[in-house]
């Protein structure tokens, strides 16, 4: 339900997104006509086309992306034709003649009966074009939906979420249509310049086509947009897994519901700290299954509690199983996982779930996610994200008591974590998780944008909050940026107490040096746990590095990291 509501709300917010702004003139152009014959078909065409294109992306992968790119150019052509028809009625008649012929007598009939009331098919065609243009530009919540489809397989749930997203956008456009209709009607009635209004709309449409065709809709328009849906959506997503507990433990634990049966663990590719475990072996034990990955800051901050539970209740029948499900390719390396298990002090069993088989079996969607299973093998509670640790521990105590364990403690653990494991100050976090690879990158500000899988020389740029840039010779891939020569830099304008960066060496065993500054100065007391007070550090393996922990008041700051050696891969920023 949370994802459904977030999907719908994210769709509503597209009314102020950069990619939808060029479409609004077309919406307003039909504002003075009957809604059922003009506005409604437009919205239906947009919603259905978007959901169809996005579903193809979820199902088909790369080929669907190529098809979507073709659809984008087809949509630009359609909108260009419609824009010219607004500017030059005679030329519009000639340009649309093939479409009229294709419509045969049905088109003639629609024209005869439509008149000033509009034509349903024309509005539907405009809606299709709008959906095709909008689909490639949707924000991070859509990315979450499609990522979930890729991990768990597309199904009814994915389709419902996509339709919710499309319905949200249709709602916002419908409101614009209704409000815009009154505005445009008043303008034309008061000034008597309907023809100039129509031509003005044609000019705006053609400008929109040019802007989108040049790819400036995600650059220039992002800067001048009155609202940034990327930031708003990221703030919504920040509530899941970052500080806001989802499904907190109930006050009355005596009657915890049965949520299902624990699925098998047979899909795990490797087991660490234990021989392979089966559900049959675990029967009679209380089990906590923790989905995590070692570069996830939310997972890292929850691990001290999971460690403490495993140690405190191991003699009373509790078994904790960490299911390591990777986000980045380097997290599939058994050597990397083992190294970070030692670094994090994890002694309980860990199942490497490189194929997402256990993840899918549990129908999981989050890092971290905790599932609480009773001695009968039944899932009795789940919790997504950070927080509610006391409630989760009381669920463990209740399940142990039900299993007949004696002397179960009533108090809860007190964790004193340090470094990246310390709890975030979520009340002061104003920056979202930001990916560097072009597949999920946002708010990139170096001139010319990101090059894809090519070596490119980047220059810095003025940064506003949550903007970032590259300097130097980099090759940006779908997942990360790869530095080619020494002296390369990454800058980020952020607001948070803590800044972390996921990075690693390009070659195994290399330890590239780097220097971090904040607002152009040495860090001093604001240095994170992985660097010294001068901001100097070394990359030692592929993982998350804590680079800044502000000791004073939190405000907007400019972070910059300079790499003194080449051979560096940079993946993602996270904050706390």
C-alpha cells in the first residue's frame, strides 16, 4: 500500500517536472473544449501508453529501451506536426492529410459532428504522444518499481504500481486542464485574440519539441523548473529504509499474526560462517532473517542491533541469518563479502544471495528488511528499513517465550555504535542517495552531461543543493564512473551531518590515494571515520567510505574529493 500511494503521488508531482513542461501547452490548447471529447481521451491515451511502455521496459530489458527511444522520436514528430498545424492552418492541413486519408470516412464523420467540440481521436493521439515522451523521463520512484520488477519478475503488482503512477500524472494533468481552461477562456474572451493565442501555443509547442529533441529537457528545464520532482520523490523514498520504520511492532505482542510460512533458503549461492542451512534444520528455532548488502548505509546502521540480538539470545534458541543480496556487481564477490563480514564483526550465518533467489522467495523489496519466524517455521512479523529496534527485539522475546525458552530477558539492547554504524540524524538530512552511473544518475551539472561508456574530459560547474559534478578524464558506465588519470575530482553540494561515498579501486590490490575538502578547506573535526583531519585517505577495497561527519551545526556545504592516483571507481553518495 505504501508503494502504491508513493507511486500515485509521484505521478501527481510530474506536473512540475522538467519533462512534462513542454507538453503543457498542448494540454491548455484543448482547455476550451468539452472535457469528455478532448481532455479525457488525452489523459487516457497518455496513461495507457506510459504504462505500456514502462511495462515493456520491465519485461523486455534492452530491446524495450531501444523501442522506447524510437517511440520518443515518433512522439516528437507527432507533436511537431500538431504544433505546425497550430501555427499554420493551411500547412497543417497538408501535413495531416495522410492521417485524414488513413481515417477514411470515420475521420470525415468525426469532423462533421465534432466542429468546435473537438475530436476524440485527435486527443487520444496527443495522449499517446505525451505518454511516449514522458515515459523515459519519469523519476526515481518509477525506477524503484522497474527495479523491483527486474528483481522479482514483472507481474500484477508491477502493473498496478505503473498504473498508479500513470493515474497520478493523469490526475495532475486533468487539474491543469480544468484550471487552464478557465484561464485561457478568460484570456480569449477578454482580449478577442483567440487566433494569436492559438499561434502562441503553436510557438510554445515547437519550442518544446526542439528542447526535447536536443535533450535539454533534463538540463536547462531542470534549472528553471519551479519545482524539482526528483528531490521531492527522493524525499518520499527516503522515508523507506532511512529513519522511518515501516510496519512497527504492535503494542500487544501476545497475538502476533501469521504472515506466511518461511520459504526455503536453497537459492543461496554460498554460505559463510556456517554449513548450508535448511528450513527443516531451523524448525524449533526462532529465526531472524536480515536482508542486507555491505555497501548499503541503512544496512550498516542496523547491523549493530542485529549483532547484539544474535549474541544476546543465541543460547535461548535464536538463529540470525544474514541474507546478503548485492546491489552493485562488486558485492557478488565472495572475497569482498567475506572481508566485509570480518570488518563488520558479523559472526552469525550469512547466505550469499547473488541470484536474488531468496529475495524473490520472501517477496522482499527492501534493504534492510527483517523477517521474524517462530519455532513452527511461520513468519510472524516483518520490518523494513531502519528504526523500531526495541519493537523488533520484543517480537524476538515473544517468539522465544512461545517456543518455551526460559529466562528470556525483558530489557532491550543498548547499542553504542561509531563511525558509519552510528545512527543517522535524519531530521537534518536534506540530500538523497545519489548514483553516479548513468543508469540512475540525477542532478549532474558538468557541461555537456554524462557521456555513456566513453572516456570524456569533464569540467566543474556551479552547484546548488544536491547538484554534483565531475572534473577530469572519466569513463561513466551504467553503474559507476571510472577515473582514467590522476587529479580527477567529484564535487557535491549537500546538506546532512554525514556524507558517505561508495567507491573502490579499478584493479584488485591497488590503494589509490585521495584528498577531501569541505567548502574548499581541510576537514578538521568534520572528518569522517575513513580519513584523517587533513582529509587524506586511501581506497582499500570496494565498499562504503564515511568521509564527512560534521561536528557542528548542519548546513549546506560543498564536498569535493580529489583522487591523487588513477584507477578509481565511484558508485554512489549516501547521507545520514
